[in-house]
């Protein structure tokens, strides 16, 4: 099974935004994509069920080829770590369960998998996002918020990825301030100290050129783009 793992330097750094744009761009390059966010926190209750906003956005980006129960099977209402929230709610989701959630469906379709929180954040009752990524063995894209600490957090995350024998494919710097200019971002500083591509996502939107660049970096061999 081929795929890519999307992680962050922290929570709420724009992983889902980047994941959705990357999914659309991969499909444009001719890659069939099965999007997965096995665990989603901060889900609001609607009609008696927890509503996974990120999972639904990913499902739409992938062309709604799969039901939401396959894209995001585990939904949590809390905002603490996914592992703590799961335990508080009586859900004993473990690493084997989230790996199985990724593997469900056609094994020949490229998997785009989004973690929950930062790379070393607890994910399940027995594993971190890093453990999840290792179990999958996919290359990793790091999403970092354009704020103080961005360089340190990005370099630490890339180092942690490589220390686990995984390939860090790229870093995406998410710039939330719509008024920011190139001089207000950490993109060039990061590019000077990292040996992988550093791409910019501006105020919640990656332009088509940036999305396509990232898609070409992570696409499986043999696709047309």
C-alpha cells in the first residue's frame, strides 16, 4: 500500500487544509486517493451524532468515493489529547484499530492519512502519531504554523521523523495572516536550513502551483503528473 502521512508541529496548524488541497491536486495528476483521518477531536454533536468536520472535508476533497465512517471512524468531543479523550469517553481505540482503519478498502488506492495533533502527541491508548506513522511506513509531510518557534518546531519534527526511519518529504508553512508579505514569513529561513522542499500555504488556501508542487513530491511512481 502506498500513501503519505500528514503531521503537524502542533495542533491547529492547518493539517486538514493542506491535506484537502493535496488530495485535490493528486487527483488532478491522475492519482486515486483514499483520504483518512481515523481519529478526529473537537467534533460537535449534530442530530445525536458527532460531526467530523475535518473528515467530511477530506471525504469531499477525495470525491466522496467512500463513506465518512471509513474516512473518520473514531470521533471525539474533547479537546485534550486524543488518547486522554478516548479514555475519558470509555473508548479503547488502540494502534491496531487506527492502522486497520487506514487499510480498509481497496489496497491499490493511494492513502492520504492525517494524524491528530503534533508528531509526538498521544494518539491512541498505546501509541503516538509517530508510532502510527511508523506502523504505516509512509513518507511524511510536515505542516507548520507561521509563528514564533516555527523554525525550531519544524526542524525538531523533521529530525524526529528521520530518527524513526521515515522519509520527510516536505514542510508546508501555513501563513494565517492574509496581510503577511514574503518578508513576514519563515519560509525562506526554513528553506535555508532544511534539505527538503518548503512550501507556503497562505491564510487557509494553497494556490494551485503550490498544491501541484506538493502533489508531485509525494505522488507514487508511474502516475502521469
